[in-house]
C-alpha cells in the first residue's frame, strides 16, 4: 500500500470515528434531554396548584397554558440552569404541553399537515405516511407505560375501554381522525396505534381534480348523479381514498334535504344543516350493550331520511342498505372494500348471506341490480396517488348475471422520470340507461359528456 493510499485510508477512518462519535453524542444528548424533561414534568404535576389545575381543565388557550408551564420550567431549572440550554427551553415547554394536553410524542405529527397517517409500532418505533410514502420518524415514547397513558387519553373520552380482556378498539380523535389500537397479548411488539388523519378543511371536488383523482368531466357527471338521487357505492382497497370521495360526493347533496349518516367511527364532515350523525357502539366490558351498523340502518328508516349515508358496509347491514335503496330512499351512498367493480357485486352477495337469511343467489342479485345505480371504483397507484379508475353503471339482471357498463375509466400509460403516474381519463362513449332519471329530476348534463376524452397529463401524485 502506497503512502498516499495509507493517508487516504487514515482520513476515512477518522471521518468514520467522527461520525460514530457524533451519533453517540447526539444519543447521549437526547437521553439527557428526555431525562430532564421527565423530571421537570413530574415536578410540575406534583407542584401545580389546584387553581392552575382547574385553569388547565377549564379549556385555556394553548398560549395561556404555555405561559403557565413556562413559569414552572424556569423555577424548576433554577437549581440547575445548565441542565437545559436556553435555546432548548422553548422546545421543553412545548413538549411538556404536548404531554399534558395532547398525545405526547405524536402530537407534533398530528399538527403536521403533510402527514396523512401515523403508525405507532410499540414505544420505540413510529412511522408516518407523507405523499403516499412511508417514513420512519425520530419520535419515541419513553416506554410501554408512557404509550399506554396516551392510549387511555384517546379512548377514555369516548367511553371506550381497552385492556387484556378487550385488547383492540376503534376510536376517533377530536378532529375526526380515525384511530385503531391493539395491545398485548395480541400485539407482540407492544401497543400499536394507527391514526388515519383527515384534513382540517374538508377537500372539495376542485381539490380532487387538481390532485388528479378524477377529471372535470367525471366531476360534472358525479354531481349530476347526486342531484338525480342515484344510489351510489364507492369501492376500493384500504387507503385508496374512499371516505374522502364519499365526503366530496356528500357535498353535492342539496342543503334542504334531511341526511342521516351511519358510521363505526364518525369521520364524515357534512356541511348541510339538516344532518343527523349516528355512530355504532361496541359491547361493554360485560359483553353487552353493542349497537351495530345494522341496528342503526334499521333505525334510520324510521327517522324520515331523504338520504342515508353509510360509512362502510362490511357485513349483514348490506341487506338492510339494499332494502332501503329499494324502498324509496333514493340517493343513498356507501362504501365497501373491493378490487374491481365486478368484485363489488360478489362481495355484496357474500355480505347479504352474512345477514343470516337463507336467500337464493338469484334473489340477492335481483336486489342488487334494482338497488344500485352506480359504482365508483378508486385505486391507490404505485406513486402514492389516488385515482378513480372506473365509474361503472349497474344495469339489469340478464339470466343469472348482473350487467355492468363502464362509463369512465383511467388508462395508465406508465410513469415519468420523477416516478409520477401518467395516464388519461376517458369516457367510453356509452350512455347510461339511467338518463331517464336525470330528466325526471330536471338534471341536465352536457350532450357530449360521454364522447370527449380527457387529454393525457402527468399527475403530481398528491
């Protein structure tokens, strides 16, 4: 080995040692910060006067709470002012406020508008989804007990419970974000929390068009379908954007109609003034008191609804939903998991059979064909974007097969240099048979709506 090579190797080793040392130093500093933060937090809780505690419980603004906490932090650091540099004290106040008022380490992620999903896989592993891609974060809980404290903060206000006897629960946050929690012994890595966040401001159809979820022509058609009171089912896989699309479709409903929404965990945000929101209830610790989606669908029929919106059908409630659509409750909306429009029909058959009634397959298919008018199928593309890939009409039953007819579809054409999906939204050129319902309701659409293809473009994948 030459002298030049030895010098180069020596420089590489020094750089590697420096990197390792910097990493260890950062870890020591992080551990030291956490230790000081935990100590001060406990001291604040112990010393906080009853008056201040009442003020916190009374719903003070975040700024007022930070002022109170800041005073406690300054007094707590008087004995050891070097424990936390002054530049870090603002961060310390914010973190302690998050612990006392929010959900601890994941509170900043909840406030981050770029984060759409938060996944806690035990106390030391937290992932987020940004722009459709998963990323690991530096956030951590102290230990399993700390994580379980946050779990209790989520479920207790909702009247839910979670323990070894009932180790999983569906819940929601104050902003409507959906939460799923599963703990040991079912979760081997420790308590797991999955939070599906929703935008603070509901997305509009213009947002979906700009994101490339659908074309302007498709939006015009779907708005007309809602006004014409067609029965619509939104299908797709997990995370494909079904609930977001359902929210946007619901915004087209006239403000003078009475709407009843039924969900497992309330997520829909309707702006119409005459909206009644119903939420299913799980069984209590004794296994009693459960109120299912099916119970709520049955009850909604006695509430004089103009529209019934079910967040998702996944069981025997599918039969009651079809019955409602067939008995004068036109314009009903719902979602379901499926891989294609044709798969929706197979899933509906299976779910109807889950109701416990021994119905002939032909009778079930006849119910589906007469109840459903339209299937909107949505997919999550490889680049993380969500697109409505099919708008399909449900026609009559011919023999033993329900006839489907695609009206619009997305035709992918590959990916650009940045990995973004390229494709076109096209009308198939076929006109739906339910246009007579448009005329009966006085709903007009452009004559060439089903003829003009949409120009090819590269979506940004948002």
